C-alpha cells in the first residue's frame, strides 16, 4: 500500500472537504509543535490510510482516514495514564469518555478520537504533551 501521501484530491474525495480541512489543521498543529518522522501506510482493516508521527522508534500519534471519517490514535503507557488520571478534570467530557472507553492492551491504552471539527484540538495537544514535550518552538 502507500509509502507516499495520497494525492490531495484523493484524500479530499475519501474524507470530504470539511474533514480534509480538519485533517490539515491537525497536521499543521502537530507539525508546528513536533519535528518528527512522518510515515504514510495502509490503515489496516478499518482504515484506508495511516499517517504516523514517530521519532527515535517511538510513535507520538497516528492519523487515520477512511470514507467520510478521520481518526487520531494516541496510545498511553502506564506512566502516561497516571499523568492523565491525575489531571483528568482539565480535559473535556468527550476526551474523558474516549479515555474511559478505550481498551487497555499489554502495551498501553489505545485512544481513538474521530474529530469532525477543531473543537478538541486543545485536548489533543495536552495529550500529546503527556507523551512527549514539543521539540519545535
């Protein structure tokens, strides 16, 4: 599957114009804060595309795209879950619900957000800061 980014038109047709704008806003926000390796791949069974942010062999997060839907996956290990739980009141109800409903595997809690607008971007950046301090500024 893809090692390169899908064409703008292909991604826009897949997820729709409004979600394409949300996708680009999220990518811009992450790129402004993090200097990371960015890897395109197939999205597995559930998604068409995966766009992963990695550095030093560790994944920060991954964006996913499928028909009329985008996703943001953030995986928290034990220490990261402890940090979140100590400050959970600082997050929106939506973020707390996704956290509470996310499955915890041997390698961490897999949180999948499916944003439809930019409303949760503040929470996303706080969650990403728990994983790794921004290295761009």
